[in-house]
C-alpha cells in the first residue's frame, strides 16, 4: 500500500493565503512518504508536494508547484486549457480511458490483455518511439496534482503506476533462454525475443573449395532477403544463404566478390513453411551449387566460378544477419547449423534431416543446446559463436528489448531501414522521468521499486559495452538520442539506501556522457553545427546532476559552456533554436528564411530542454542573463506553443515554429499543432509538461531562506510556510510595465531580490508602501530590497515597456520587433520580408513607439499600415491560421535625425559587427537630453571617420544635422 499526501494535506497551504501569520506558522505536518536521504531530500513543511529534485549545492532553491498559485492572465489561460485536457482526455467520460490508452502498447508488448486503443501519432503499434508519450503523461498528471490537489489526477496517475508494475512483472517472465528446437534446443532470433543474431568466428571459409552449409530454420514471418548465414570479407565480397527472396523465390545461395550485381546464385522455387521446422542446405563442388529444402534438391547451378575461399578473409560472419542494413534481421528460430569442408552427398543431406551427422570434414557445428550468450562449437574444433542480444530483468517499455540491442555495437543501426532504431534511450528516459515525478511530486512509493529495477536493467544493458562502443551509439544521428538518461540515473542514486546500488547508478549516469562533444564543449570548441539539436541539449541537464553528486567540475563546465554556444549564437527571437531540428553554424540565424528550404524552425522540445538547463544553471549561479533567456523562451515559444482553443482530444501544441516571413502554423496540409498526431509526438509530450508548470520559476528562495527572488512577472501568489509568508504578485504584465508584491501574511527580515530584465531600458523604480527606494537598477541584473516585512506591506515595481528590436546576428538588418519581452509579429501573408523604417521618427528615448500606434485590442498595434500582434496569441479561431512575420527587414538608407537629412548613406556602410551608423547611435538610447545624443553622435562619427567609413565632410554634416534636430527630438 502506498503512503501519500492527501488532498487535504495539499490544500492546507492554500488556506494560509487567508490566515494570520501566527496561523500560517502552525500548519500541521502530514505523514509524508519515506524519502531517501541525500541531495534530493526536500520535503516541504506541511506535507506539501515536493518541488522535485533539489541539491545542497544550489545557491538558489525552487518552491513546490502548489506553493505558487497562478492568478488571472495569459499563463493561467493556457495552463487551464491543458488542465482540462488532462482531466478529460480522450473525451469519453471514462476517468481511466486516457490512462488505458497510455498503457495499451505496454500491455501488448508484455503479452497482457490490451483493451481499447493507443494514443496515436508516434504512440502506435510498430512505431519505434512508442511509449514515450506515456512517460510525459505521467509527468503531466504529477504536476497537475502537485499544483491543484485534485484527486482526479492522482487517481489516473496511481492507476498508471500500478499497471506499469504489472507490465514490468510480465516482461520479467519472458523466455530469455533457448526455445524448443528440431533436435534439443534452438536459438530464437529477432523481436520479441532479445536475441538478435549470432556472431561466428572469422575465416570460416579459409581454404574451402568444396563445402556444405546446413541449418534448421523455423520462420516466424515471410521476410525478404533475411539471411540464414553470411560469411563476408566486405559488403561486396561474401557468400550468403537467404531464407526467402520473394513470392517466386524461396531460399537462395549467393556468392560474389564484386557486389550484389555480380552474385552467382542458386534459387529455390520451394518456399519455407512458416512456424514449421525446415531444413536448408547447400553443397558446393567443382563449380556446381546444389540447394536442398527438407532433404530434397530444389535447385542447381553448374556455372559457379567462385569458391568460398575466393571471397577472402571473412570477418563479418553471422547467423541471422546481412552485411546490408537494407536487409531485415532473420525472424526465426534456428537450430543445428553446420559447416562441412566437403560437399555432402544427397543421401548424407537426407540423413541430416533425421539428425544423423557425418563428422568427416565437419568444420563447425552450433546446436544451441547450452544456455547463455555463448554457442559452443559441437564439432570440437573450438569455433565458438556468440549470441548478440541478451535480455535482462527489470525491463519496461512498449517495444521489445531488441530495439536496444540494435543500437549497441556491433550493430549500431540507424533510424531507417528494416532494422531501424529510433531514440530508444530517449523513450526510456521519458518513462523513468514520469515515474520519478510520480514519486517525487506526489509521494507514490509504488513507483520507486519499479524504478530501481529499471535502473539495474540500464546498468546491465550498458555495463558490458566499452566507452568507445557507447560513444558510437551516442553519436548516431537520432537513433543515439538518449534524452536526459544521465539525469534520471543520478537522481535515482539519491533515492536508494543501498550504497553499492548508489555507486552503480552514478556509474551508469556517467555512461551517458557524449564524450566527443563533452570534451569539445569543455574546451570551448564549438562543434554544434549540423548536429541534431535536441539530442545534444538534454544530456547537459544530466551533467549538472552528476556534478551535484560528485563535485566533478568538468560536468558543470560542459553544461555552462554548451548553454553559451546556444544563447545567443543559435537562438531565434522567440527563444527557440534549430532548423529542421538541427543546429546551424554559430551565429547563423536567418539562412533559409526566404528560400525554398525546410521551413521547420524552432522545435518546441528544444525550448523545453533549454529552459530546464537554464533553470538548473541558475540554481548554481543566479546570473540574471540566464533569467533573461528563460523569460524570452517561456514567454514567446512555450506560451505560443499552446493553441488558443479548447480540446480534450488533442494537446494542441506545436511541433515546430516557423520563422519564415508570411508563414502560419499550417504548412500545406500539415498543421503544426497536430504534426505527427495531436497526442503522440515528442513536442506533444513536452508540451503537456510545459503548460502545467508555468509557476515553477516565478519565485525562488536562497538556500538559507533569507532571500526571495522575483524572476518572472506573472500574476501569482506564493505560500512559504518555512518563513510564514504569503506574498501575492499583482500585475497586468505583459500588457503593463509594472507589478506589485503584496505581503498578505507573515513578518520578519527578508531580502527581496527583484529582477531587472534586459529589456527594461526606459527605467526601473521600486517603491515600498508608496516610498521610493534607492536602487541601482541596470538592465540584466537584480536589485535587493531588505527590511523587516509586515503583513500589509506593498512593493511597487515600475519598468516601462518600450518597443525595441532583436537583431539577427548574421544580418543585423533582419530584426524582430519586441515590446518588453514580447515578440510582436507582423500579421501578413506576404512571403518575403516586410520593409520597415523607424529611425526618422525616433525621439530621445529611442522607443520605436514613435512610429507605432495602439489599437482598441490589448497588445495589438499598427505600424506602416500593418498589424502587430503578440506571438503568443495562437490561432484562437478554429480552422483559421494566422500568417505572420517574426522578422522584418529594416531599411534605413540615409543618416537622418527627424527632418534633418545628411545625404550620408546609412545601410550601405556597416562596421565589423554588421551595425550601421544609426544602429550604433540609437543603441545608446534613452538619452537624458539632446546634448547626450549629440555627444553619442560625435563619438560614433569619430570612430566611423577613423575607420575610413566616413569622410571628414560627412562627419561634419552628421553632427550638424543632429544638433539642428533639437526642437524635433
């Protein structure tokens, strides 16, 4: 029986909002579930849901989700739509219908009854990523309960955890060993059995001119070109025995030294029967090949010119595998495979079918009667074979374990072809992460034993591989994507009381180190160009977990340096990164924006993982630049990723977000909210998480609880029982550049650390109870207000919103219009940049508002006859998809100051950073007075003249024009 927090316990803290300070400090402590000692121990007083992983190494700590309650505003609107989905999916009225869909493919994989259907998208039968969405769903439910205390979410989650335990138990009952053979035992190859193929020793063909190859085969499926036997010196020089070629051709023997087109073959018209033992043999003698099926000659070729020895020294020798990734692994049971150094007679071939073997010239024989990975050579010649693909207990997935074996050396299969593997470790991470969140956020103790068994399985699965072999996996495009497996293994280490197990889990966490990129990143060697973005983002979160456990600074350095290679060098103005899921060259933001190339920018999963990395880096180093990026990505990409419509059947979350001019979130017939299905894609999964935890970063506290950080300007109320405070943030942000903190309950000394965002260039003031405070507020910083606070105290923060531009690094003329932190898009379907001019209208404040007019709709404006709207407003009318321009083209041909023209070119002359003269002047805005502007003009014009960009006459004309503009500015 699980012990957990009750809904009553969870709601106790909510009652504090209306309680007196004394009552607030007297909240009763609920009986909490057991929690391992160590860095993750962070149960909140009062029995509230825990905030998940925390570390003693952090300077800054988070609050639990139920300690920060969202108030009215755009964040709550988006969150509430996802809560409604979580409550009601798939809309049938059955509380457990959604969980049953998430379980369907797991149950089917374990051979358990699987009623109903599956989620769809990538979570469908035979899809290589099936099961990952169920992990995200568990995290969503855990977050929903932790934030709201609604028992409905707990009911669904508890059911999922309990049923997954049954699946794990059933998978442990799999037959890992041999199966019944034609004589004795046999090896079962390919899914669902973990055994994949058999590796034979090298040079089996050495000196062979005459030979016999024979085997018993029990096919489970009609496959094309699946090999019974391969002896290969290379992909072009081999001999092979194939089980089936086509509907017309059954088994085939082929030999070649010059590729498939030069094969010398003998084809049998007789097919092998399915689910029945068939005997297949081929003899080679004097240029004649004879193919036998069940002891009877089925085909003959008298024109062979090649012998087995002619193939050369063979090193790729297998049962059940081809040298080509285009050929599926053999899906069959195999028994009594023999290699003779002579051609057996027809009578001897017939005798093989009865189990009689002539040992004369018998070179090797594998009967598979012994259990284990080794297949001893029964001929006595010591040519022992190795079975590739061992299954281990503790496995839990929606697909067979063979998928993991295929990404391991020696196979290392890509994500295409009949033996394809696609991000199996990524999928495993989502399942483990969901179970960990069920334990950490809701106290479900039934999740922990499942996780410990999964952790041991992971250790066994990777432990037999060399570091070089693991690197081959991790560097395989897409198939080697492992999510943050290092994160969950390191966190799991903190939950066990078994010291040996703790060490095993930490050792396993380090096995997910992507050495090539890891070492380069430590050395500040940027090798991200062309890499699959999300594949290399997520491990950095796990590097921080390892650092938190071990103190090994290299892991912290790698994560910190990686962040600096993405921000700002590969970041769009919405906070996203990547084109067609890949990193581009450092600083390359705009390439392909207006071409016919792939328009799929800014995969939403990337923003999700960069936010997680940024948040965790901030815990170690509370640098304001981290929070500037966090706000940018959360407020723009993540907030905009949830469509503004209600749905209980689909997540309505974007996969990509296009940066092309004039595009909408529909490309042709593909709608980004339902790309790859509305419930089954990776971004659907991260989306259900992102939109149910908006409050997690609004407030942080210092490790000693002496300071409170205000990070995000979101209407929300903090309940802090450790200090007895209830603090409400009241704001109309992002429509208004002000916010208020109201101390509703509690008293005592506290340092308020108030964030000054990078966009707050028009001033930042703080008043306490109506009295202005002296603060040194510079953009991208925190200011501190310290005092003994009392219930009723009010802190007012004013930070006027202004329009500014976010310039693309590789082309400073391509810019996004920002209003505070909000990306403002031009609503227009023109498939090329809209050209805008602003400098002639600017005043001393440098605010583009001089050329922008408000409309009657909140946060909607016009400029140059075009509508500006917030990026986060996401297609609220069903069936309609707004076209927009995230970027525009600035056209500023002449150096001018209002009506004062100079005749000096502006856009045509740029400095080494791609900035124009007027860019450099106005980047220093706001100016306190006209004299400050003129002095900036003089300084920049001197620099321009010294660099030979302007003549002395041009410099003089510019300074005179700036001086004459006094009355206009």
